């Protein structure tokens, strides 16, 4: 990925419609896809890739127009995440997390907090990372009266090392309540471990973070008024929004896997010489053609379900924060859970099956077909997919709605 490719959009006008933004995201994906395997193997921090997202304008896709943002709809953001993920799953994940964290203050913040964060990140084109891991309670927040003091560690923090702004999530002691705040990334009290070394999603900079004596005023504690947090159905929408991003991430990776497999088959896969039918190429093999047809059909179905779940949730994300009901929130979460489990199952099937359809030579490291399965397998373990099936099952069988939690 050359410097010219990174900056090619820096001086160009921004798209003006959803279709144009999706087209630009496809162009960004092409830049990422050209050397995705090489960059994955190198495992460097995705600093240049984030700059590409900034210069292309994708970072401020959801930002208010009055501050230079595109003020696009969440349905567009989801499609953009899917397209970018098809170019590079790691960078699609970074962008998806950014959208959720950039929107989070709109869900939980006070009007003053929302206005401040929207203007800050949109005007400056800042990129968000998140020091947020609900299963990790080692980041403690101390009430100092007028300020909050953050100390401790988080073992996972997607995109934080290459971000401009961080969402800090800690546990307030005493009481055990979660407190979120937006802080500048570059400060002496924040140290990155640089220890992300996993099977897939290698360019997400998802390693540990050490927080030492980071202070924020109580006025920056997201959604708190007089040190009390006022929850609502609307304020819990960030979880289904995040899992919707995940579903689109998986679909983008699966699209890329299917596309890469088909390209390889057209150019390299040979017919089996002992079938007794005298076929000349792999594209004439019945099992190969049938296999691609099966995978494409399943992928189209998963995309349709995910688009429907996304359109339903987007109505709530763009709606009145006082109007969202528990039932609307619950049904939106169920649909997202259904989409996510389908995207995982189909995505893993595609990323695995393409090896059977391309042949033994496609396992060469130079081909890089392993990238898609590694990325999907790694990220799909974020939380047990069985619990997503149970959410849908309880709704179908008993009419139960998911209880809002850090994962549902």
C-alpha cells in the first residue's frame, strides 16, 4: 500500500449520497486487498491503514454535517464496514468499532456531552479506540470529588494504539458501576502493551493497555448527572449495534473468501483426471460448480437477514431516545443475534469449503487463502455463538426478550 494510495482521496470532494459512500468504501477495500496477505504476515501496527480510512472520509461518515461529517445513516455504515472487511478483515473491524464508539455518546451521553464529542471527533477527523472489555474488571475508577481517577489494566483494546480518542470503561469503587469517558489517547498515563499476537485479525492492535492516574472530570462521565446514571432502553442499544457490526464484518470476510476462491478456481484449479469424463478445467467439475452455488446462496441469504436486522436497528439508533421501548430494543437485539449466528456459520463454512473447491495447491502460503478462515475463526470467538442461538430460541419458544447486558 503506497503513500499515493493512502492519500489519493485527501484533496477530493466527499461523496454526497449513500451509494457514492459505498462505492468509495469498495475502492478503499481494493487498496487494502492488494497487499492484505503481506501486511497480515508482517503484523505491523495499522497506522497507515487508519490514515487511509481518515483520508477517504470514512471516519466521519456518521458525523454531523455542521462539523464536516457526512451525516449518513447506520444502514450505510454497516454496508461500508462490510465492504472494507472484504478488503481486509482487520481494518473492517477497526472501522466498525470506531463507528460504535463514535456513536456511543449519542446513546448514553447528556446533550452537552453529545455535542462536545460530535464536534471534536468530526471536526478533527479523529479515530476512536476502545479500552472496553466487560469481562475484565481490572480498571478501577476512584471518585475524587470533582474528578474521577482511572487506574489499572485492560487485556484487550481494539484499535487503541492507533487511535486519537479512547473510550475508557472502568469500575467505580465502591458500588461496582461502570463509568465510560472519552479521553485523548496520547498522554503519559496510557501505555500500550503491543502484545496482540493471535491467530487472526492481526492488524487490529487489540493488545493490552495500562492506565495510570488518568483523571477526567465528573462532567465527562458519559450519561452521569449529579453522579447518577440514567439508563433507558435507548442507552443499551450500543450492544446490538456492536454485534451488528460484527455480523457485517463476518459477511465481508466471507465475501472475500468466496471471491478469492472463485478467482483461483477460474485460473488454477484443475479437473480431477480420474473422473472418467475428460474435463479440461476445474470450472467444469460438477462438485466444484455445485459447491460455489451452495455457498453463494447461503451467503446471499445471510446478507439479506443481516440487512433486515440492520434496517430495524437503525430506525432505533436514529430515532428519539425517549421513544424506544423495551420491546423494540429486545426484538432488535433478537434479529441481530439471528443475523450474527448466521453470518458466523456461513462465513466459517465458506472460508473452509473454498479449500475443497480450489484444490491442494491453493494451500500454498503465497496464495494466502488461510487469511479468511483465520480472521473469521478468531473474531467469531468474541462471545459464544450458542448464547445468540438461545436468545433467538427463547424469543421464539417463550416470547422472552434478551435482558440488556454487556453482551446482549
